[in-house]
C-alpha cells in the first residue's frame, strides 16, 4: 500500500510540474511574439539618429600642403524610418570626396558651403531620409604650395620645483620646427609657441609631450615637442669673484679695496662643479667718482650671473678706493 501511494504522489507531482513548465513556455512564447510585434512597430516609426560620413580631399597636387586641421568625418543628424538605420549600422554611407580643383580658391582656401554639403550627403542616404543638421555646417580649409620656414620653439610653461629642489634642466626637443602657412602669415611668425602648461612640486626627472599652440591656417611639423625637465636637490654655494673696474681714463689709476668679493647663490647639486667665478661679473664704475657725491666708497654692481643659479648675492655692496694720477 505504501509503495503504491508513493507512486501516485510522484505521478501527481510530475503532472503538476509539467503543467507549470508548459505554462512557462507558453508565457515565453507570447512574450517573444509581443516583443517582436512592438519591435516591428518601432522600426516603422520615424526616428532621428546621428551618423558619421567620411570625407576627404581628392586629386590634391603633390606640392599642396593643407595647413589647417582637416575634417575627416561629417556628423549628420538624419530623420528616417527606424528600419533604415539598421542598414546604416551594418553599412556606412559611401564617403564624400571633395575635388581639390573644384573648391580651391586663389586666396589659399578650400570652401564648401552647407548647401553643397547637404547635396553630397543626400546622395548617400535613403530616399526617405531627411537631413536635420550637418556638423560642421561648412568646410573651410587653408592650404599653400609648400611655403614654409624654420622657427624656434618658445616654451610657455610655469615649472616649479618641490621644496629644497632646484630646476637644473628645462629643454624642448626638437627646439625648432617647420611652419607652413600663407606668405602673409609666415612673415609675422618668428616662433612656435607651446600650449601653456603648469608643473608644480617637481622632484627628479620628468618628460612631457607638449602640443604647439594652434593658429588658424598654420601647420607645424612636428605639431608636438618633447619637454625634458629635471629637479635636483638645491645647494647653497659661495665663490670669490674678481671686481672689474670700468670707464677709467688713461691718465688715472683707480685702486679698490678689496679687489674681490664673495658671491653666494643657490643651484642644483649636480651643477656646482660647472659654475666658476668667470661666470659672474662684478663691476665698479669710475663715473661714480665723477658724479661728485663726495663718497669715499664706490658701489658694487653684479652685472652678470649664469642662468643656472638663483638669488645671487654679494657679500659687500661697496668698496673703498684710491685714485692716482699718471
């Protein structure tokens, strides 16, 4: 009896599970059919999408250089039936080719207005498609016939070392670039300025790729340069520098006391051995005697110091002097 009851319970349980699984399958079937139905309705409805159409300048003479940023893709917002966008997704519209001779002007400009672009785009879309917008609205490119000149790179940067560090290297590579532009523009360009950049709290070596600042109608080769920077531990240094006397008449001998002065400064540890007293120039001027101030001393002037030092300072500001007539 017990065995037959178990068999009956098992049979009933399997039956109800079969009914539930069947109901679930029926639910999935109707869900799929309804989804397909709404999908078909959706693709029939008009929609707006942005599509990209490649664009290029063709039949360009070999000696022509495009000197402005070239537009390689038009972003076109299209209104069309939904199912047409499926075709755009799998097969992009045919690229637009702009013939150089047809649009190049004598002033060194290639210009294609919005109406002409719209005609070109329309030919590459379905007949039912409506163009809502085109970006950019028109094409304007500058060119020349290979005119260029070589100019130095001008670094526009604010570079600061970390506390107790000193900037020992700041170099761009390459330090000159070619500039392509119209003759009128070339005449007014004497350097290629980098985009402004700021570096702070630098310690050790660093390398940056820096873009040259863009000017409309101007092309740089290369358009980027490498900036090499190094910050070394700073060191306080003092050197004894001879004092030079200037503007003394031939009939006079000017003696000064002392004849040397200590110049203290801050520099990087790695630069100390490369700095000598000859890198500085300290002067006294005989014209200060002739000024009639009546002073028995002459002021010292630090007129030269190397770029690899900071805060140069003399240990004296004045020296005694004696004049002898020859």
